[in-house]
């Protein structure tokens, strides 16, 4: 009997080789709570000390690198952040190129049948990869390296194009039956069409192209951003200005019927663009779904599936307006990252549920075998393990902002002041016919900014 128990649990625990022991019984979102609390309390060094330092064999290694890179950016350690972002990018490129990933992925899927989904290597979804490249582009832009920033922006745009092609192939073949009893996330998804198209990335791309005087490319990406966020007044003005500048009369006539006219920029003026990220993307929680599973004796037992879910409460940003000198400007949303995250999860639910059902069946077979060979002791131990290890895989990039908004204005050449809430004024210079980018980050008590002339 003892030998049966040891052999059975040795086999089960062999599936845990890609995670830490604490990962088996504590979900990712719970483990990240102290880190997020430290960020919100403006204790960035504490957050950096609390974050796990996973090795390369850990199933959440890439996610951990993303979290650490974001914390490096919070701590104004841009070079460290860039190195980690580049590491994730290169690892992802290697994964796509290596045929052996199919073998390792198969082994991970098998291991997941005896533990939970956290043993499967975390592959950042499209919206996270586009944000990775956007942050890399920003860090280059802060150093006035627009050429390198544009390389990253092209990579970010390619992520969205590739995801769109893949989505068109798969969307009709995904079974939706498993979602019938799944909680609604309509408030948080905000009716986005997919989890990867990001107006913020296109807008940042357009800004950089515009600063490099590649106006046709800038126009294309402003239009892409507008297609995603058609009510954004600044995007409406941007496409009208560039359509007029580039002589796209047909587009301009169409825009004039839809939007108010955009004010032109005088010869002795320049532009200021304020990008403002607020909050943290929400954590996933756990939803329990009870399903009947038949045992080897044809007895029906009810088992609980632990499925990740977002609470259906949309984030409300704290700051809706800013002031430049004496002028009040409304912030207009470019992206609700919570919506992309929730939509990405929603689309993945059928596969997650199918894998969980297979896991319940596999665990029931192990329990039955232990009960047969080791009696009540084996049965009890198996049930305890099954209850403890069955948890939702709540992994996602949890140091991302919740929302990113924009405000834009044309100003006379000279020094101006930006006022944000109760924070000290941010002084900046506007140059003739140039773009000044001000990037703001606010997470509760944490506040930081960058100013750069593009």
C-alpha cells in the first residue's frame, strides 16, 4: 500500500517541475498582491524586492521578466527594463522558430492534467507583446533615438497584424458551448471586438512617424487608431490635419461630414501631446463551476472546475482633465487594457474548460487507483491533493496600466506648465513646428513623468 501511494504521488508531483511549490497551492494573482500594493503606496523598491526572481525553467519565467521590467521602468532604471524586454522578445522569437516547442508543449499539457494550468509555460498574449514593444519604443524615444523606437513600433504593429490573421482563422472553429455558464464580463470588455487591437500602440506609432516626417505612415496609423476609438476627438483632429497636409481630398471630405474642423498650426507654434496611463490592470479571480463526472464504477460525482474570471466592474479613472497654463483639456481614452485582458481571457475559456474537464477525469482515475490499491488512506490523500491543487490559472501581466488616455494641443513657442491634479506643475518647452511628448504614469500614490521633444 505504502509503495502504491509513493509511486502515485511521485508521478503526480513530477508535473510540478516547471513551477515552485508555492505556485501549486497559491495562484499567481494572489502572489502578486503585495507587489501591487507596494506600487500603489509608491514603495517601488519594496515592490522590486517582493517580486519573485524565477529561473529560465520556470513556467512563468517570461511573465516574471515582464513584471520586473515594468518595475524597473517605475524605478527609472530604463536600461535594466530594456534588457528584460529584449530578453522576452528574443525568447518568444526562439519559441516560434524552434520545432521542439511542440514536444515540450505536449509534455506540459500532460503535466497539467495532474496539477493545474500553471505548469504550462506562460506565453504572453498579443496585447502584452504589443505593450512590451511600445514601452521599448518609449524608452528609446526618451533618449531621442527615434530610429530604434520605430523598429519597436513596427514590431508592435506586426503583433497586431499577425494576431488578426490568426484570429480570422480560428474564431469560427472555437466551441462556445463551455461559455454558457461563464460569468458575463461585458462591462469590463466594453464591447471590444478582440483582445489585441490597441489604438494606443497605433497612436504612439503615428507620433513617431510624424516626428520623423514620414507623414503617410503617420496618417495610416492615426486612421487605424481612429477605427478602434472613433469617438476620440484628438484622433479625429489628427486625421483631418494630416489628410489636409498630404492632399487626401476624398478622405478629407468624408471626415468633414463626420467631424468638427481641426484647428491649424501657425508658423510660430508647436504641439504638445500628453499620454496619461492610470491605475493597474485588474487581477483575475476564480469562478467555480460544478460538473458531474462519472467514476470507474459509473457513480456520478460532482467536481468543481476552477476557472479564471475578471470581476465585471469597469475601472473609473481618477483624472479626467488636465490644465496647460490656464487652458483645461479633457483626456480622451486610447486603450482600456482591462478590456483587452478580459477579452483575451474570454476567448481562451473554451480551451481552458476542455483542459480542466480532462484534468478532472485524469485525477478521478488516479483517485480510483489509489483507493483500490491503498484503501481509504489513498482515497483521502488523493482527494486532499485534488482539492488543494485545483485552482484557476490567474497569470497575466499585472503591472500594466489599466487605461491610457491622450490630450493634445497647439501652443505658441516657449515655456509652458502642465497641471495634473494636486501634483507640482510640470514645465516644458514647445519649439517651432515640433512635437513635445509628455508621458504621465499614475498608480494611486505613485506618479512619474517624462518630457521629450520629438
